[in-house]
C-alpha cells in the first residue's frame, strides 16, 4: 500500500509542479542573465519552492487560519502575479542604458525573481501547496515522509532540467529565443488567467453554498 501511495503522490506532485513548464518559464525569465546568475536563480528557486511546500505541508492550515487566507484567494493572488510577468515577457521588456546603481538594482531584482515568481507561485503554486497539504492531512508520519521525499525528488529533477535549459535554447539564437519567450509569455498569461478563474469559481461556489444554508 505504501508503494502505491508513494507512486501516486510522486506523480501527482510532479504533474502539478510541471518541471517542463518551469524550464520554459525560467528560460524566458532569465534571458538577460549570464550563466552564473542563471545558476544562482535556479538554485534559489528550487530551495524556495522546496521549503514552501514542506512548510505548508506541516503548517499550511495554521498559516492560512492565522491570516484568514483561503486557497481560492491564494490562487487569485498567484494568478495576478504571474500575469504581470507574462505581460513583460509578451512585450519583451528589457533594461535600457545601464549605470552602476541600476546594475545593482537589477542584480537584486534578478535574485528576487528566484523567490517570486519563479519559486512561488510558478513551482510552489496554489495547486502544489494544496496538493501537498491534502496528502499530508490524510496520512500518518510514514506517509508524510513519503510526501516530503516526493517533493524533494521532484525538485531535484526540476533543478537538473533548469541547469540544462540553455543547451536547447542557445541553439535557437537571440531572435529565436525572443520569439519563444513571447509565445511562452502568452501561454503563461493563459495559465495566470486560469488561476484567477479557478479562484473566482471556488469563491463563488463557497458563496452559493453559504447562501443555500440561510
């Protein structure tokens, strides 16, 4: 039974994290970064996503309770954040003339993108968080360990893909990369809208259920 549980958990988490989609997003997000910066962003994003999923697996219900946050609200917030990034990717927003202070600011922003939106909500999004919380709430200590091991294995696999993303995209050249970035921006915008729609749907459904009880 534990083996079946482990397999189902692993495939559920890897499907919702979507490492291939994360690679595409990562490539578009870091197109103006050098190899060292990309390495740092990938590492920080993986660490961030892993910690977020584990923390929410252990304390998620209490965190949402303390701040009066619901999963639907989290979906909408994540969708709005992703849409902003998608908009920039669609219109190819790139830095202009650089000065020393501007370079420092951009360097800090590049590192922050590893945490938001790359780590959260791209990899550790509402779907992944709720999936982990659901599996943890249903199992015992042994099953909880299986969930966390599945999270770690998924993130290791994702990191390997992120580190090798450039080998594919470097062959496309600058123009090809920009074209693909804009296409991915359109896809990401659709994903963001779907996040918002799902969140709004869940809120409306909860409202209808509450009204029916009156």
